[in-house]
């Protein structure tokens, strides 16, 4: 029988700002990677319902918007779990256990269990969450130091138990670094695309004459060596897609 992963006390901000990781295999569960490299399979939250509950017409789906003062996140329930929301109202303080998921680039929670709690439970949950957070950040700092000392993820994982560090935390930090690095690369690519698009428009404005347009090879030659032919072609495609330029004849372009 598969062992259930314990739920972790979390801030909603950790979920909202985390990175959802979807495993391709059928046997490995999806999880959320927190902004600090912690893998979260199930979260335990105490929060206030600030909107909802909203139910589908057939009552097979329901959702609420919850707020724990760090962030607001949607929590959803499906099929028989949707009935759990029937006795809830806006303003209720609830404790829930849920799995992180992502819908349209927004992190949410799929509810496994939920119940109303007394207001003092909010104070207790905040204290427990803060304690877990501080303990984790201490371990995260130690894991970062180990990675820097060893300089290699595999060796750091091997040495982690000797220093009282969970090897899974080393994996989480390595995965976080990869995701953040990829985001930075993508950001640079987007910025460069905007620059090349601007240069293409300036070049077309300078060179186009009459209704024949400017040949793609001429554009590439004019923008060389600042941009590669692939970058110019991508810029042209992007400008075409939004209607900023058009193609009066094959391979020739004009400002719309």
C-alpha cells in the first residue's frame, strides 16, 4: 500500500509563488516546489473564506477563495468532495488539507478535507507555520552551504545525511536553481525579441519604397551582426502574427 505523504503547514504565499512540477510518469506524484526549494505534495492551511463557495450546476465541482493574510488562493473540490463545501460560507475560518495544482498558470489547491474552526485556531496555525518555516530555512541554508562546499549535487546528496540534511532538499534546491535559471533565460529571450522587432520596424520604415516591400534577406543583412538570421526571422513572424507588418509578396515585408 502506498504511504501517504504528510501534509505540511504552509503559508498561502509559498503556494502562490511556488513552481508546480508535473511528473510525466504514472507512479510519481505531482508536487509544488516552494520559492525556497521545498517539495510540497500536500499542504495544511488555516485561512478565511473571502469568496464563495461557488458550486457547479450538477454539484460535481465547488471552489472557494481563501486568505491567510499572506496571500489569497483558490481551493477547489471535485465529485463527492464538493459536498464538503455545502455547509461553508464567506467569512468562515477553515482548516483544509489539499494538494497543490495549477490551472491557467495559477497555483491552486485541490481539497481533500476541510472543516470550520474557531478563530483561535488561526493563531495556533500561524505559530506552527512560522516554526516550520524557520526550521526549514535553517536547513535550507545548511543545504546551500553544503552545495557550495562540495560543488556537486551528487556528492552533496551523498554527504547530506552525515550533516543531518534531507537529501531531497538538495534535489529541491538544485531543481529550483534550474527553474529560476530557465526563467531568466526566457526573460532575456523575450527582451531580445522585443529589441529585434523594433529594429525590423525601423529598418522597414527606412528601406520600404512603393508597395513591393523589403526582402527578408535584405532585412537580415541590414541587422547583421547585431542579430542572427534566426532572430530576425522570429521577429518577422512575431510582427506578422500581431498585424504590425504584412507580406505583399512571398518573402517581402512592409509595415501595416
